[in-house]
C-alpha cells in the first residue's frame, strides 16, 4: 500500500508509520509527506527516513498561502506520488470538497475524540466538561464536511475524575499510535472497504 501523509506538527503518528514500515510490520511504503508548516518536527522525521517531503507552508515568506494555492500545489504533488491512500495525521488545515473529490486516492483522518462527539478542536477539554466517562480517538473517511465522514475505527479509554485535558491528550495520543497502524493494516487486508459507508466502527481491542 503506497501512502502519502499530510502533517502540521510533531508527527508522532507519522513516526509510528515510519517505524512500522521499516520493521516490515505494516505492508506500506510512505511515498511522500506534505507539511503545511515549515516548523513541523514531522519534516525532520520524514527526512531522517529518506522520505520525500513537500513543505507547503501557509506562512512562508510572511505571506499566508491561501487554501486554494496550497491545494493546487498539494494536488500536483499527490498526482506525482500516486498514493493508494492519503493519511491526515495531525493535519490542521481544512480541505475543500473539490480537493477531496479530485484527490488521487481515498483520504482518512485521525481525530482525537469518539466521533460523532466533539468534531473540531479542544476535544479533551470538551469531554471533561461534559463529564464523559469514555473518550478516545477515531479514524474516519475525509469528506467535505469537517470530521463528519464514515467512522472506520475507534479506540476508547475511561475518563477518571482526576483527568486533566493535558493528561487526557497524552493518553489519547498513546491510543492514536496504536489505532492508526491497526486501521491501515485493516485497510491493507481489505477488511475495511473505504468505498462503503460503514455504520459500525471497528474498536481497537484493549
Ligand atoms: C493528534 O493528537 C491528532 O489527533 C491531532 O493532532 C495530533 C497530532 O500529533 N489532530 P502528531 O503530529 O502525530 O504527533
């Protein structure tokens, strides 16, 4: 499975995929990484693994690259890499419907909540504020509507009264590092069909 990964930040999820690729734990080849931030540590991780990186920074040279310009460059890059799957791993820009529809491969996103709860930002704080007993992360198909595509997989944890938003973030990130490779494995094996709108997400075994 040829994978392109879109990132904006630390890239710890990208690192998990790099490690799994190098250890032959996952049948993947990461054909390229796109970062929309020039200061993302994910860029260093990709370079260290000799993976092609395109930095399409929206703040380069002090001038904000509009989403249309970003998408034009990203499209060209993705067409050149020819991935079978595009993975958004900590990618923090909202993509347009036309970009998603014309992408050369299906796109999945990792989101730090049990969707459909808490689309968007500040998911951990919102889960605590609502007094939720369960929280976690989801991998879903990317569609034009933010965080609203078919939920493919989820990983759950119990929220305890002493949990803080920062603490939950750390615990959820540990789960993300298991959920993303597990999901990609299921896609590679054909267990998950990205073209079928699933109603029941697969849950990562505890
Ligand atoms: C993850 O928590 C992801 O859910 C969120 O951003 C974080 C990315 O982490 N959208 P990393 O860049 O993979 O380390």
